[in-house]
């Protein structure tokens, strides 16, 4: 993928006109670039060329706003819905189509782990980098299909369930029924890691070697050492281990059994049942994508460290360089000042076979301007994904670096949650997000922990301030401000 230096300038009016679905998390351009390439370009050469045709991301000091144009998400979900009418096994066919790239990625990573990068010459090093970049991008080609469907169909599915329940005079049961119908029928990689640790198969050393990457993100390679897992094991003295093992094992079975029974009891329309099944399979796929992301951060970090050792750039600067620039980086043809400017704020836009970047603050502001939202009321509404009620002090989290400020009983508020937010989520009395869908991370983890959770409020992080006291009523899908401070 090559840079088109005029793309943002020539398409500024178009970029300004979009309404964007925003996702915020810790990230740098280098590790996210492959995702942008997969979303806007490479998927168009696959068997299912119906992903988003343009996407963007704003980066600032290791934080990112991933910007999906709503129109593009709706385009993808609409095309998938058409395919569903022809093929009710669409999700399995898609997974089968992209499984080969997934397998190749993990094989390549394991191969890279055995190589002494210092012994490679520059050409060999770049070849390894380019091979991993190509394989990882191919693994991510399914990503626009997942996001297009998951991020735009939730409200449609929710409305269809409401309409069906209204006909049956059971609308008052909507929240409870919705939670059952959208519960995941798979274990996330975090649940699998906990299960393996509880079982203690192979000992802690092997466990550390298998799961050292679970706290990574799109910017940091947080390699977990043996002491981290030893501390986790010490915490098991407070729980009934056999019971917890059985609880984890039973999650998919219980959710699947309850879902099937409720579908039969409600006599849901066939199309709605297929949509729910697809959403669940895409949820599994989303979780696999997160796992792959964490692996990629580690193995690309190894390559970047070696490239940094052979050039004038720091690791931090290389995180703001793009894959197509890496050969020039080794030849020191990229300005370090340009990389530092990107760190302070840059907008990346991807479309078919090309990308562009700008550090012009006025241009960036004009594209992001539509995201300023205000509130008149003292009540926010969203989608319930885990039932319950809680009252507590707000803690707004905008980065992994801030999770330490969440104390037991606080209300965690974020644009969206990520796996590296889990320690804070365990302490929270409830969770509120701006964005997210039925299969998002916040939905899966809040259900597992039994924490009330309201997602998709759109404005929680803009309206709720630290130490505000709020009531989260996930039984009815609202958040009410009780006291400002």
C-alpha cells in the first residue's frame, strides 16, 4: 500500500461530511496500520469484497480514535444481510475462507521467535518484516466484515426483538430476554487463560510461555513474567477452584442451552435467529482478532527493536512510521522530526490501495468536528448487555495508563473497553461505554463478572466527569446523574 500525498486534501469535503462511529483505545499508527489496510483495501481482493471502502484513525501520544464512517458500516451489514438470505451458514463459510491466513500468521510468529534477528543482514530483516506484514494483513481481512455487521446491526436486532415481544405482550421482559439471546456461546481467550491457570497444566513456566502476551495492546508489548502468574495463583486461595473451573466450563453450554430454549419459547422468526447466530459467530471472530493483535504487537516489536538498533530512530519514533516506510527507515531517509510530529497528532486515512496522513491541526480538527456532542438532560440511555443496578463515583478511563484510578465500587466509564482494562473492570460496580455492540469486550466481560453494563450511550465520556455520583440501572438501560461532585 503506497501513500497518496494528495488524498486527504482532494477528499477533505467528503471526509468532513461523514458521521463516524468512534472507538478509542491505546494505539500507535505502526501496529494499527495493518488493520486500516485490511479494512479499506485488501478485503476488496477477497471472496467477500463488501467491507468498508474507506476508514480513518486519529493518533495522539499513543492514543487512537478509530473512525468508521456509519455509511460504510451500513453498506457492509446490508451486503451481508443479502448474502444471509442465500446462505444461512455464511459465518462458518467466512471463517473457513479466512482460517488459512490465521494459521499462517501463528506459524510465522512461532518461526520468528526462534530466529536470532541480530544475525540477519538488512535485506533479510526487511524480508521477515514484509512477510509478517503481508500474512498479518491477510489475517485481518475478515475484520471489516465483523465490524460492519457487529457495529451497525445491534440496533436493528434489538428493534426486531422488541417488535416480536410487543406482539406477544412481553415487552416488559425485553432487557432480560435480550441478554439471554445475545449471550456468547464461546469462551474468550481471557477465560481460556484463566481456565488453564486454574488447571495448572504443564506448570507455571509453560503457562507464562503460552500467555505472556495477554496484557498487550496496539502500542505496548507488555511481556508478563513468571511473577505475574505466581501472584495470580496466590489469589486463587480466596476462591473455590473446582467450582470456578466448572463455572468457566459451563458458560458456553449454559448460554447456548438457555438461548435455544428461549428461541423456541418465543417462536422467533427464522431470519432473526440466523442474525443472532451470525452475531455470536462474529463475536468469536472478534475475540480471535484481539488475540492476534496482541501477538502481532509482540512480534513486530521484536522487529522494530532490531531496526532501531541499526538506525538513528528510537522505538517510540518507529511506532509512528508506516510499513511501506521501513526500507527507507533502515536507510535513514525518513525525517525523525516528521515521526515526532505524527506522535503529537496525525490523521491517517486508508482507501483502496493507498493511504494518506496529515499532521495539519486545522485539517484534523475539521474532520473531527462532528464529534462534539452536548447533553441537556441528566439521564443517558444505551443498550443493556448485563443486568443489574449500581450507584457509585464515576472514573473516566481514556487509556490503559489510567486504570489504576478505578477503586472498588467505582463506575468505570470509557469510550470502549479492551482486555487490558480487565483489572479495573473487576473492581468496578458497573460499566458504561460510548460505543460497543452485542459482542463487544465490555458485553462479554461484564456478563462473566455479573457487573451491570450499559453500552452505546454515545456521550458518556463527554458528559460524565470524574467523581460524579451516578446511578446505573442496567435493568432499564439508563444512567442517571445523582450528584455532580
